C-alpha cells in the first residue's frame, strides 16, 4: 500500500507554504527547523513528488505542491471542524423561546432552524407575541429566553441591538401624502397610544385609523397594499416600501432596543447555546446607535 499522508505532515506543509519560510513555519508549529524539514521530506516521500523549491529567498511550491495545497487545506479544515464538534457538550432537553412577531419572518427562523439541526436532541418551542406578553410568560416560568423590544433597557448585557420603529409607506401608493393620512395600528395597544399616535400628535399630523390588527404581518399587509402607513421596526421594512423621515415631515416613532431576556430561575448548556445563536444572528443591529449615544 502507498504511504498515507499524515495530518501532522499536512499541517507542517501548510505552515511552510503559507509563510514561504521554514524558520517562520517552525515557530508557528512549535518545532525546530530540522524537524520541519524532516517532516516535509517524509511528506514528499509519501506524495511521490517534490513539493517545495528552496532558494536563498525562502521556499516556493512546485506544481505538485500547488496541487496539494487546496486539498491539504480542505483536509485540515475538516479535521478541525470535526474536533470542534466532538468537543461540544451534549446539548439536549426542551427549550422555550419567545420572539416578537416582527422577527418571525426575518432574523429568528433561520437561527432557530440552524440550532435545531446542530442539536437534534433539543426540542425548541417558540411563542410569538408582544413584548408585554413575553415578559409575563418569563415571570410565570413559561419561557427560558425571550426576544423583546424595550426603550428603557438598563442592562447593556441584555441588548441584542438597536432597531428603531419608523413610519413606513408603500413606494407605489404613497398614501402618506393624503390628508388625513390613513394609519395602521395595533388593536388595543398601549404602545401604539403612547408612541405611534403620540409621535403624530406631537408633529400636528392629521390622521385617521384606517386599519387595526394584532400582528406585524397585518401591519405589513396594510402598508404593501396601500391601505395605510404603519409603524414598523426599521430592519423589517418589506420590499417596495420605505421609511418616512424628517424630509417627509414624519418623526421616528421610538428608539427601541432589542433585548434578550433570560428566565432567572433556569439555566443549562442548551439555553446558553441558543442564546449565543440568537446573539450572533442579531449582530448586524449591534452597530446602530440611538440619538444622543453617538
């Protein structure tokens, strides 16, 4: 049988090929220069071809070395990925997570699906609801994690990012130009009263409530069909629509922080792993700054 290509030899080969210098490669792999040279010779014997050209200016790859390079990278990458997977804790058990309806079609589905594929022994249950509903569910020990909006967050460690609410209109219908402007609101919502409607009142914008519903998908439908403008999180503005700003005479509705709240009575590796996955998927919102925080 032909000699095998040992993974340690491939790692040494990559170190030399990527640095073009045996001395630097020896420092990177923690071996002496002579040991590195010996490993390269062993690899060349196994490959049946010279892999490196040596000169006073360093080393370069032979045609055989160039053919081996991408294969060696792929093998070592797969080995490292496998080792990392095997070192992960065995994550199992039921997980209960709350999400806002606004993100039920954007950030979170992909994150939760990927987590489920990565940890098939977990059972993830999702509750989609308003922030107040989720906070109450946390207090009743009905959720382990909850993603919610809050304009008064005091714990920076809870903040996933910043996603201000803005008035949104369809670019095709431009119904924001009507007077009174038709608006969509959440049914029986104190947030709509205290933020959305107040923002219009404070800027003396005449409006009429043309659409009411309990879901963000309903608000999106009202906007995209030209029935009304609606207050939506900036990151969830649908195609064919745009935010209304100062140039249109409309104020920002609020400056919401997106929070990840934990159930203080429960902790587990599964909860930590899912929290890390959620934090990663919201990373695009972390660079945002609120007015006055720049």
